[in-house]
C-alpha cells in the first residue's frame, strides 16, 4: 500500500505544471509597490511576476523589477535575468520513483508480502530511471573536451569544425543556419523537444545559453515508453563563420547496443528543426 501511495505521489508531481520564477528570487514572486520598495532597509530588487494575458503562450510570462538601491540620484538597477522557459518539466520528479523503491524495500524488510511479478517489472525500472540526477558525469559539459564516446549506444552530430576529434567520430555534420541568431535556433529546437514524449530538463547553461558556444550545453533526458530507461541528451547551439549550428549528443545509459534508437532520435529532431528554420 505504501508503494502505491508513493507511485501515486510521483504521478501527481509529474502532472504538475512547471513553476515560473525569476532566477535568484523566491519560487513564488510577489508584486511590491514602489513605496514599499523604497521603505525597505536595505533596499532590494523585487521580482514581480505578471501573468500572461489570454491568447499568449502559457509558458511565457513577463518579469519586471521594482524598487531602487536607494540614495539620491541613484539609477535603477538592471533587471535580473529571467530563466529561459524551455517548456519542458524538470527531471527532479523522477526522484519520487526512488522514494517508491525505498518504501517498498522497507515494507518487504518488515515482512510485508509483495508479489514477485510486481517487484521485478515495476521496481527495477523505477530504480533505474530515478538515478539520472546522479549521472551528471555522463552528460557533456563542453564539447571541446569530448574525446571519446561509446560507438554502439550513442550518436553524435555537429556542424563542420566542431567535435572533429571525437572517437568514434561524429556520424555526420549538421546544417549551419545562416541569417538567424542563437536564440532563434534554440527556440526552434525546444519547440521540437516539447512535442516529444517523456522529455525532461536536467540543466540549463549559465545565461540561458543566449551567446551560444560549445560550453553552453543543455542537458535533457528522454525515457523509453515501457520501462522508462533514460537516454541522456546533450545539446549546444554554436556560432560558426557561416551561421549557427547545433551539436547534439544522445547516449543510452543502459545496454551495450541502442539498436539505432539514438541515431533515429537525432535525425528526427534535427530534421524537424531544419524544417522549422527553412
């Protein structure tokens, strides 16, 4: 019964919409009037969240800053950088899966009889899928430092001149998008990612990756349908002499062979990005 409750709690968390917040502030921003801000000691910048109006995207809002540092003649501080909303849920809810495993193991240890057909096909996938937050070393932090990768359960594509020294080498070069900015390519990529199932966000680069570069890497996870095995996706948007290119590295955590799943994912996602920016 404890297991069922834990799984239900995990499902509830997964269904919950992502919270919007401003970086460096509380998760529940509040509006502060200029009078109240001026009276604060010491004076602080406050993050005021303005909800989206009807007809606009539900995942985008406006962050504004009210208040000053105080002092006659002082200028208003620059607004804080709002976290870029990819529209993807955070990967942390999968930690609830680990809680379900722990609770069930404790119940078994106390003598509660749990049917074996439940233990193997249910608890094993939950345990395997929940360890992703501890797998940060499996992602790529800077594609300049990537020198090797498993050839049988990963796939790598990159624009010409990027990730050229990796062994085995990248499978192919990706298209360089001319006449568009890094943010436009980034936005097109995440519009595609949001249409895929079971994709979560693990980490965003500093500054929302707006400048691009091999060290501005986004970490995503896509899990398999049945057993929720995690495949790790590292992606960067890199300025090149001819425009902006996408580096995408997809790797399975478990198994010696991915049966072509990662290459299929990369080609599918990149094909849709190219079509969106055509």
